C-alpha cells in the first residue's frame, strides 16, 4: 500500500530510473461531468507517447505506457474520481493518486518526476484524518476545510479478530489488504479481548501508513463506549483529544466533514499562529526573512529550517540550485516554472519544513517567508 505521503520523499529525491513520466489532470466527482475525464486522460497519454517516441525505442515506450492504457480502461476507477489525478511512472514503477484538489493539466517526460502539484497538496496545513471505528468496522477519511473522502485502509489479516479473518476469507479470498470505500467490514466481536485485538491492529496500521508519514491530526469518530477502549490501546501521537461522538455511518459525508473541520480549525489556526509568531520572533533576531533572493540563496545552501509559502501564488522564473540565483521569466516558456515551488522542493530535499499558508495570513509580500537554521 503506497500512500502519497509515503511515496513523496522518494519522488523528490530522484531515486527513480529515467525516463520519468508525470501526468496531471483535473477530474470530476459527479456524472455527467466525469464522462470526459477518461477522454482527457487518453489525450494526455498520447502526449506522453509522442515525447517518448522522440527519445526512446518503441519497445521501451510501449512498456512504460501499458499501465496508463490499462488505467484508461478501468471503468470503476473513473466512476469514483475526485477533484484531480496524478499518475507517475518510470521503469518498474507506476502509481496513480486521486487528489482532493484540482491540478492543471500536464503530461511530461523528463529525467525526474514533476512533483510540485503534489507538494502543494501534501504541505497544506489544513489537512487531517478521521478514523471511524466500532467493533464491526474501521473506516479512514482524509480531508481539508472543503472536502472529505474515504481512503484505503488495510489491516494485517493475522492481526484481525477471528471473525474478521473468516469474513475476509469468504469475501476477499483471505486478504483484508486493499479493501476500499466500504472500510474493513467485520462481524460483531464476541469478546472484549477480540475487540481490543482489532483496535490494536487498526491503530498500528493507521500509525504506520498514514499518521507517521503525513503528520496529520487524527480525529476519532465513534460511539462514546468505543472511545475509551481505543484510546487505552492507541500508540498514535497524532490522535487528537477532541473527538466525534458518532460513527460515520450515521452521518452524511458532508456532515462528517463539517463536524471534523469544526474541531480541526482551531488547531489549524493555532498552528499557523505559532508558525507566524516564530517567524516574526526569528526575523527580529535577523534569523528569518521574506526577501525572495535572500531566501533562494539560503534554500540552495540548505540553510532554511521552515519555509512558509503563500497558497496559489506563482512567481515565474528560474531558480539555480548551484548558487540560489533567481531570474524572472515568462511562464509560457516550457523551461520556466514557479520559483516558489522550486525553492520549496529544495527546502524539503534538504530536510526543512514547508507549510502552505493562505494569502490572508501570509507574512510579507514576496509569497514566501523563511526561518533559517543559522544566519544568512
């Protein structure tokens, strides 16, 4: 199970063999709008094919494109799209992710993956998880202020309660891994020990595959009688004290999102407040700044500890990794990208923290603000 949060560090580190294929497109949640999505996808795949034909032998190109063509024909996949799609491929590697926010159309073949749209999503400070739980099932959701969607949740079949294993054998051929959309549905646990065993398995899976890679706050949505048992066995440091006292089955997705965001928003605003206060305090000590060129040089030298980036802001230009220089240029030039994203990727690659901040809360006017590891 490769979540986006799991994979992103490897994607930006360049650990994949070239050629690297990157495809992004906006998608739609509802019929009839989503009927055009697979058509647009096939058009983007043709763009990838044309690029590959100019650089690589036909046999190699065909092998790289085969999984794209298979995905284009998966009706079930296209019937359950969200707001955007990212598909990355390289020799021996293929991953597709549904995204909760739209992305601009892009199909490019290069020596490394184009990951900036993913960085914008993953580094947003407003994201969170919701774990819906009872003795019968566990469901995991990921959301932001505007959207909430169910994500894959798999548990180790051997760690699940006996009746869960029996049901998995009957329905899924003996494996609980990869169960999606309807959660991990299990029979009524007959003993408290089995319920505790099940809760431990869920807690371990969520911690390993979701909370630890993403660092997102986790809200528990369950009936009051299940809160104490789960909290008594949980080892997840991201589990929030605030909780939703009803199982998700008893709420619409929009109702669940609204209740979750009401709990997350104060945490989100407090975190932004701490980051901005920390930036202002560091700036007073000449250990922070928002001058684009100064921050770029510090990022190139691996000296940025925390970078705040204004959401939706684009500064077209070229960022030189060698000396940190920035040269303004027109965005319609295919070799020109968003300087803010380039700098942010460099900060991440050198072990810094990047946080996407809404424009109304962003300090300064340049679109970024950095706290330095040491004086620049």
